[in-house]
């Protein structure tokens, strides 16, 4: 039924968004996740920031984030900051990060959308890390939503 919690597998698929207009499985996972109150809010916030970033030519598929071990995500979800979670930072994308930092200063709509997304991501991540296996966290960490979190988290010094 629609009251059942979304499966970790479906959530990971939704967080990566459909690949293109023919990705019927991706759209089905997105539909399921959008109907789930907490995850729906996260997905809508993720769509918003990714749309705003794409207007500046920043696409999640183009980013090459450092791999972060499942334990790093778990530590972050428990409130750890600093060196223990430093692999969440995006390295080598200085031009994109600097552009985002400037946009955060100059664009109130983008700034509000970014912090709205980061809050939803943080609250969703806690529950996700409690129920997801290491393998599932590895797949999750390569979704477009997790990449958006890493790039925006880096630009806002969230991992220090």
C-alpha cells in the first residue's frame, strides 16, 4: 500500500532521478518516493537546487566526487564534523565551488533553496544510514542527490 515505507532500493533510484524521458523504472521510483512525505520533500528540494545549478552549467553527472566510505556517511549522519568526514568534500572542482559560493552570496532564492535542501538531506540521511547496508550507502553516495549534497556542502563549509 502507499502507507508502506519506501524501500531503500527504490529511494536510491529516486535520489538519482530518471536518466532520461524513457527511464520508466526511474520515474516509477521517483513517483513512489515523492508520495513519501519526508523523502518527497528531499526530492523536491534536490530537484530545485539541481535545476538552479544547471542554469550555471553545473551538472551532477559531470562532478567527480571523492568516494566516501559508508562509515563516513554514518559518522556525518551522527553529527561528526572535521577530518573524520573530510572525504565528503568535493576536491578538484574549484571553479564550480567558487561559482556556487558567489551565487550563495548574491542570489537569495538559490541560497534559500540550498539551505532548504541541506536541512532535508541531513534529516533524511539519519534514517537512511540506520536502515541501509554498506553496499546500499555506496550506491546512494553516487546518486545525483548525494553529489548535489557534496558540492553544496563543500561550498557552504558544512564538513568542517
